[in-house]
């Protein structure tokens, strides 16, 4: 589990302004940056506004890897 701390939370506010994210989504993006991650599995399309984040839905991920239940 990633805990951004006070500085990380303050930095997350940059993403609320820059990409128009809600604070909770901005915290996710801040955590991704802190962990050097650039991909997320989510139905939340707000992450598409972040140019360096690649978003896939669970179904897309499963189809990419031969799953699909």
C-alpha cells in the first residue's frame, strides 16, 4: 500500500488543476508517479486526461491476455 504523506497530498493538488481530476483521483495519479507506474486498470475515464497514464478496463486487459471468462 502506498501512503503519499503530506507532501504527496500537496503535490496531488497539482493534478486537480492540471487535469481537472477530483482529489481522490489526483491522489491515485500522484501514487502512480511516486511508484513509477504509467498504467491503470479502471473504468474511470478521468484518467484518460492524463497524457502519461495508459488506462485499460478489466475486459480490455483480459482480452489482451487471452482471458475473457
